[in-house]
DNA sequence: TATTGTTATACTCTATAACTATA
DNA sequence: TATAGTTATAGAGTATAACAATA
């Protein structure tokens, strides 16, 4: 047990600081694809839960449903997502990630991984992989 | 080596998602002290680098120098920070964290740790301590 | 009457540029 | 001429509330 542990700022605070710095770099990287982090988040979430409607995606992303409209509008304009009326419930859309959307997601993820290399390069690959996996677990439990 | 690792979204993206959820909880917790996350960040940074002026703090926090003015104004109004003119260079201030400021920081940190318990409770204490330490290392290298 | 998506609007946050004083 | 702090202002981002279509 290290004595210094108690004196670290809360994990959540350190995370916020890191997230902010990382987002700036990530945003700059994917701007070359004409994609905003907002679009990336929606694409990731849509890919993970194909049955989600716009309200559900907004909830998962932690933003207002009204804010989703523009994001999906833009993804649709890029040809990354298609709005298909659900015949079972015509109030809502089935949000389909197109082949183009999957390609875009893959490219943005690649750029994100390069930013990761830059920011997290001080850790050994093993440490980083373990960290990555644990963060994924915790992030997945938030929903 | 796990095959699934390659398919995780970038660490930076997961972090941003976690940071967002955590900040909402942290902000709600420290609101009981009439403190905003912004104030907390400035207090932490000031405590870590006593010689920093407002421009330097803004740089470390990744915000515009003009945005610091209100933050320091509010911290001063709370009695948490004192602006003392530097006699060596009267353009800048020495920003002193008061005893009251240190108490406030400790209380807010305590609340932040409780939020951490809530969010990170799915990890074992050992895993979490290692994670915390590594995150602190990476966050510290950003400056 | 409730739900899904949408629009209109207001509010918060942040950045940019111009100003004062000091160097 | 450059730097530290400040002020004014504009832009981006976000949330809230009201609305239309559907259930």
C-alpha cells in the first residue's frame, strides 16, 4: 500500500483532464474525415446496439434527444446512417449504419488509436492494454 | 493476448464517455459546498504549482486566460484564494491558496472519492488503485 | 394519454479581440 | 514592444419546452 495514493486527486477529476486533452487531439484528427467526435460517438453506439432509436442513443450518449436530431441529420447527409421508418411502430426510425458508415467508423477508430499512442505512449503496451480493457468494462456499466 | 482488444473503441473515446458521466455526479456532489468543478480544477492546480500565475494555470487547465478571471474571482470571494501582487513583477499576482481553500479542497476531494467509489466500484480495490496511479502518471505528462 | 421525433428558443460555456498597467 | 490581467462580445454547444404524428 503506497502512502501517496491517498493524496491523488479523485480518479474522475484526472480522467476529465485527460479526456479534455484527448478530445482536442481526436477532434483535430478526425476533422480530416469531416467527422466530429459527436458523430463518432453516435456511430459507435449505433453499431453496438442496432435496435436503439434516437431517444435511446441520446440516453446512452448522455445528451438531450433534441440534440440527436442534428447529429443523425449530418450522419445521414454523409451517407453513414440511413433512417428507415419502423413498420412496427411508425413513430420511430430504424437507424441503419451503412457500409460507408462502417468504413468511416473504422477510419476514425484508426485515427483515435493513433492519438492514443501519442497520449498513452508512456505506459508499456501491457499496462495500456489492461487499462484499456478495464476502462471499457467500467464505461460499459454506465448505461 | 485477447482478440477482443483490437475491437474496442479508442481509449480516449471511452475515457471521454466516463469523464462526462463522472463530472455530472461530481458536480452534483460538490454543489453542496457551493463549488463548481471549474473551481476544483483551479484549486488542485494551484496547490500543485504555487508559483503559477493566472496564465500558467489557464494553460495547465486547457482553458483561455480570460476564463480564469471569473474562476479566480469566485475563489477569492469564497476566501479560498488570495490575489497578492508580486512585488518583483507587479503585472502578475501570486495566487495563494488560503487555509480555508485547503479545507475546501480536502472536502471536495473527499466527495470526489465517494463518486469514484460509485463509478469504479466494479473493479477490485487493487485494480482500481493501479488504474488510478497510472492515470495520474499520464495526466501529469500532459502539461 | 403517452411516445418519437422535431423545432424554436434560451442559457451556459468558451474563445477572440481589444484595453489597461506594467515591464 | 511584450506580458499579465481584464473586459466586452460573439460563437458553439446544450437543454427546455412546445408541437406534429403515431400509438
